[in-house]
């Protein structure tokens, strides 16, 4: 299980395509989630999102720290 920290890039490959998530900040105190910017290159979209920390280590792969 990798540590989720601000400034990291994570890759998520799903059936809907591929997205890269940049972690802006981590808030472990309130249910454990990370504030992120999500880039979907297939759709060409960028959005702010919150992802539970458990979802990162289960679904995402760390690209760079």
C-alpha cells in the first residue's frame, strides 16, 4: 500500500478510459480523502474531485512523487 501525499501523480485505468490524478492535498482527519485535479485525456477534460484514500491504493497506480 503506497502512501498518498500532495504533489503526487496517480494513474487510473478503467473501462471508461485513462485519467491522471494530481493530488493537491490530503485530509486524513475527515473520513480520509484527497483533494485532486483529475485529467481525462480521452475526453480532454479537467475537473476538481475528492477521492477516498482507500480508493487510491485499490484502484490507482502511483506515477511520480
